[in-house]
C-alpha cells in the first residue's frame, strides 16, 4: 500500500513537471536580448504627456512632441488655444510678432535651473537688520551685533557688542538661525547643544585612483542615538539683554526651528517635533516678555507624519491653515491664531488632501491636490481641487478619471492638465482657471504602433484586503508573448515604505525594474498594502512599530484574488523582490510568509531598523527603542528563513548601512541557512545596473521557471 501511494505521488510530480515543461518554453539568450531592449519600445509611443514651458509671465507656452514623422515643437496661445508647429524652437520664435520680441528671446534662452541645496555650505554670513543699521553674527560661539559700516568706515576698527557670553563649543548660538524683528529692535536665534554624531565606515575596495582600499566615513545618526538640541532664544537689541524664554518643554526633541517674525514684531514663531514624532507644536514667543503660547499642539498615539505637514500663516498669524489627520483622514483646518482653536475644518470626508499648491488670500481660496473622493475610480489618482477657506465651494478642476498633473501660467489664469492611468495613455489639455473649462485638447497619446509589436497594457486591479472590506489596489504586468493557456510564475515587486504609496498611477510603456523580468516569462505585480500612505490614518497606522507587516496579509489576499480570476497565475511559484525598504520587505516574505512566497531577491535592504537612518526609522518604529525593533528585524528572525534568497548590496551604500546586509549574512550562517549573496564593489544605494539586474533575472529563471539560465557572453 505504501509503495502504491509513493508511486502515485511520483507519477503526479512527473506529470506536473512535464506539464510545466510543455507549457513554458526554454528561456533562451534571445529572450534575454529581447528583454534588454524592451525599453526601446517607448519610441513607439507618439504624443506622450506634454511638458509645458510657460514663457515668462505671458499666456504662451511651448512643448516638444514625439510623433511618427519625428520630434516637433508646438507654440500655444492659451487665450485662444491656437497651436503652431515647427521643427525646432527657432521655428517657434518666428511665429512671434516684432512687438513680442522679448517672448521670442525668452523661448530661445536656455534656462539655468538652480539645483536646490538641502545642505548648508560654508559659514553663515552676518544678517543685516531691516533698518540697515546693524549686522548680527556669531563669534566664538556667541551672538554679536555691530553697526553697519559704509565704505569709508570699513577702514576703521569695527565696534562689536556681545549679546551673549555663555556660548561654548558644545553649547553654541547658531548663525544660520538668526532672524531680526521687522522693527529691528529684537533678535532671535537658537542655541544648540551639540553632540558628536555617529559615523559609519565605508571601505572602497577597488578605487580607480590607487591599488589599496580607501576607508571613507559618513555622518549617520541611527535610532536611539543622542542628537543635538535646538532651543529658541530672544534678545533685546536696545537694552543689550537676553529675554528669558521657558524652553524645558522642548528638551525632548527631534528638531526645533524658527519660522519667522510677525509683521508687527509682536512675536516670532517656531515648529517643534517631539522625539518619537507623536507630538508636534507650533509655538509663538512673545517679543516683550518671552512667554510662549501654542498655536498648534498636535498629539497622537501612533505617529505624526511630519514630512506631510503643511502650515500657512494668514493675516500676520492671526489665522493658520494647517493639515491634520485628527478626524482619521488628512485634511485642512483653519486655526484661530490668537487662541489655537479650530475656526473651520476646511476639507472633510473619507479622502485625503495630498498637497497644498497655492493659497489665494485675497479671495480666501486654497488650491490643492487630493485623492479618494471619487468612489468610482482608483483612490490614489491625484486630482487638482480648490475650496474656500470657510469650507464651501469645493471643486474638482480635473474631473476626468485618471492621475492628473497640472502646470499653471505665471498669473495662474490658465493651466495644462495631463491625465493618464497605467491602462490609459495620456491626454493633454489646456484649461481656464476661472471655471476649469477646457480651452483645447493639446495631444492624445497614440500607442497603436506599440500594441502592434505585441505590447500588453498593464491592468489596474483591486481586491479586498485582510479585513474583507478595504479595497487594495495594484497593477498586473504581462509579457508581450502572453498565452493564457500557459501557467506563469508570479513575482511581486515590493516597496512598502510607509512614507508614501508606491504603485505607478501614470501611463508608462516600460519600467526597467519590471518590464525586463516580465519579458522573460513572468507575471509581475505591484501592490499598495496597508501600512502605506495616502489612505486613511487607520490604513497607515498598520505600520506603527510593525514594519515587518509590510501589508503582506493584504498583498497575499490581492494576489489570490487575481489568481482566482486568472487561472494562468501559478500560486505554487510566487517570488518577490525589492530595493531598500523593499529589500527588507522581500527578505521578510521568506521569514514570515514563506508558505506563500518561495523565492526572494533583496537589494540594498534595511534589514534591521536599528541599523538604519534615524529620521526614517524612528518615524515608524518609535522612540525610545523597544522590542518591536527586534520583532521586525530580519537579522533577529533570520532563523525562520525558508525558500531561495539572494542578497545584493553595495559596499559604498551611504543610504542604508552596508553592515545591515552583512549582519543578516552572519545570522543566516549561524542558523545554517542556505542563501546566495552578491556584494558589489564600488556600488552605492543605486542598484539597478545591468550586472545586478541580470543576476536577479537568472535567480528567478532558475528557481521559479526551474530552468538553467542561458550562458553569459
């Protein structure tokens, strides 16, 4: 009886193996070459999304358009929608009359776009008072003022007046934060209690400049580290005295920074983020006596996502426009600047404000992007909206079903509106701001040549999540030679970082992180599960002290729902891959959900949140550090590994400490787990080059298609 059962099992396995071999042809080098050239298919997309360049403050703009006959340039008069076409920008300039010579010159001039500098460089320069009589600066860690000297006086010794004398190397006044009151009678800055920041070593093993390795160092604070403390200070210039400010409440901080004086010099304001990101304060310091009052005091049990904060002071601080999730959704509130009370919830409903673009103070109107209010479409699609500050007159200025990108003229009387979806090629329009009416359709994307090559449109798919109620959204990608009579392995590209949502919402004919793998014979999916942003606060809070969750119960339910509809999706062969936080997620799949995921590639992964940068990890995992960090650690849970794992990272990664991956390797070795590793010399956090992508593709071909990849050449 046992022998009969064993024979039956072997026969079933043999039939299954033969069936898979019959349905999935051998992957050849030609398939790899086709996959490598898939990105060229973008050239078959004609009239893609326009990128308008408005000309100075006029109502004219131009854009470049890719067409079957070549690339052409269009000049558009927004007032009447008239378009004029030329082969180059010089041809467009010729359309302007002699009276419009300046516009022609502006069109031809190459704009020098200054790159934003997020880091301060050099030393702070003296700050001149509004009345031009004084300059304030830091000397020997203290705050000084001096009379402003004219050209003749500069030859004379400068009179220096010390406003403080208690500054030291580790407790210093900050020259970058100096702000004068508009009446030039008061000065504010911050006093910084400095610490020696952690540094991580990076060993460049194969430098181009010499034979021997080079040791590099990077400043890199990690969760739990002691960090600098910034506290507001106030000085009376006329009396040369410091006005005491009670700051003990702000000692336990992630940051504090000054945000300027009131126009009437009555006070200055600051923003304070408490360590752990559960309390956020907008404070105002009275210029006369140094007393502090709170205009905003946001407190939550989980986290305040401070990167999504928005504040606009109106009427010299007598009102504030503030963004908050206090009702469970990200909305705008009008706050009384005199007592901190809510005057009006400006937006409300089960949808989210994504970003404020512009506040028209004269007309009491705010312009913003939002998503989720149209229940008939993908809740992540961005729409451009406006509403009065009293909460009336809400208007969706871009009602078409799609993800919208708008660009306004300088005077905001006109705007271009481009909308698309992964399953809808872009439509580019010109609209009038007053009533959001369409002036003209500029371009409609043509993908017929692309489809003639066999390209298949991605599918936007939704299914219920872990609770059986919440809609989870994602995309399904199929290969050009797709055959629904075959069975395809399913591979998820994952990025579950809580700081945003991550599934593409725009039309993209190719994506080099997805398209190449698809063309080797896989169905690739991308999904936004619970724990990511841009839905309700409850949806987002799933990540709190629980990054290992990564929305996996929702992702698995979504994939199962897709496979129930499309039986060619083989759920016995499911893989996963991702970068950075996605690398952490990919390995976690084989630790915590290895009954579903069988193969994973983790690139530059943050495998233990105690090893990664402070600002990202304390935001979601909290402070002080507790056992939740260990519970979510791929290092501490490495012994749970089942399945095939490939770890890839670069030795010069200064975004995620390379030691994070090496500690995973050490833990896997101690647990006697089999895995593969690719440690790349000279590589940083930007992993997506041909070598590592080829290795990843081979790994999935071998372990999900059960085939030996073709030899490299």
